[in-house]
């Protein structure tokens, strides 16, 4: 009825992805966590990129992709610079 995929979820991720995007991280504290929330709802510049674009940039700049993960909010990736020493 709500369009939530069946599965197991971390409680914060479940509420964040499906009900209320309100981020919190203890180590960042109150002010910085709130800035992250403000940025989510009122960004001056906001756009998304495709998986193909990310892969193309990584190839162009000699970056090794460790992972690309599709999330509800877009893509998250982890890349490292490939050594050019021969």
C-alpha cells in the first residue's frame, strides 16, 4: 500500500528513505547535522548524475571504482586514484 519494498532495514534508514528525511549523526552534533538537513530541503544547486556518467568520469580521470551503489536519493560511490607509476 505504501510502496515499501519487502526486506530488512536499519531503523534510521527505513524512516529516512520512506517517511521523513531527517539526518542525524552523533559525532557531528546538533548544528552540523541540522545543516545537512537544511541542505537536503533547500539546496541552491541540486542535480543527479547517471551511473554511466560516473563510470565515464572515472575512466577519464584514471579512477578505480570500488563500488557504485544506487540509493533512493541517487548514487553513492567510492573511487580511488589509480597509480600512474610504471
